[in-house]
C-alpha cells in the first residue's frame, strides 16, 4: 500500500470563548477550502484527541488514508 501523499493532517487546539472559537473555525475552514482547491484532502483532529486518545486519532488517520 502506498500512502496517499495528498492527505494533510491538521490539529486544532481548543480555544476559550465562543467568539474566538467561531473565528478560528472560520479561518480553518477557509484554509481547508484553499488546500482542497490545490488537490489536498484535509483531516482535522482536535489536539486533545491526539494527546489523550492517540489510538482513536490513528484509527481516523488510517480510515482517511483507506478511503
């Protein structure tokens, strides 16, 4: 199996406040759209998931690579 080199993994840190979270999500969404236009697939995971439940995060990465 050859890994899909067009998959980008992005982690998102939880930020306090609904306004800050909304602004960050909007910036992330614009960035993700730009990357998709360039032919990349973006898998965004919460950093807390990666830090506290690495097996679950890895399962999501594997699923994205397989699909």
